[in-house]
C-alpha cells in the first residue's frame, strides 16, 4: 500500500492548549495585584523566549494571553482613605462559627484563600461588603445560615 494515502501521526499538528477561562466580572485589582499581573507577564515573556522549540510553548503562550487579557481589563482600585466598613482593599477580622479569621478583600487574580485573601466576587466577601465593626451578618449557605460577626476592619496590606 502506498504511504501517500496514510496519515502520519508525526505530521499531525500539536493540538493547542485551550485558553484559560477569563472571568466575566469586572477585573478589580489592588495596586499590589496590578504589579503581580505585570510580573506574571514579564516572567512568561522571559520563559517563552528561553523555552526550547515546542517545550511548553503552547501552555506558556496560553498563560501569557490570559495575563495580557487580565492586564487589558484591570481596574486599579486605590486603597480606601477611610476604613470604617468592609470593602475592596480592606482586611476584616471576623468571627464565624466561634472561630476568628482574617479576610482580605482583593481582586480575583490576587485571591489566595490559604493566606486569607479572598476575591471580592466570593460569596462571603459579598455578604460582608459594607458591614461595620460590631455588625452581625447572616451568611446564606446552601444548606444553612451562618452568623458572621465583624470584629475589626483595617486597610489591606500584603505581608511579604
């Protein structure tokens, strides 16, 4: 049989890596978040120029497209001048189910729940938005309600 009519697997194009989904919510970021986005772009461009042909180029290019889209849509929100309630760019000390925790309200790409930074779009962030010290908020969960007490509100700051 002639090879002219067979498809060689080696000739097949390498399938592209699907793009990362981009949130449809406004891309609010702190000044720190904007710097992180810039840093990601610079790092990815550097890694892309050093990558061997084919070596992770698809995923690096995909990530670069994502971060460039996030940069293009970012809205830098200045830190609040008056911190008398929970809002974007603040850290709130709350009590929930008898446990104290600190939550910083930041942009989606800045969120890191392990360090207490949650996206402004997160249900808990939306529930406590606008609350003042001493307020008790009823947080609606799928199976139950939970009371969240606001103990302290202060400006957000990144701990390095």
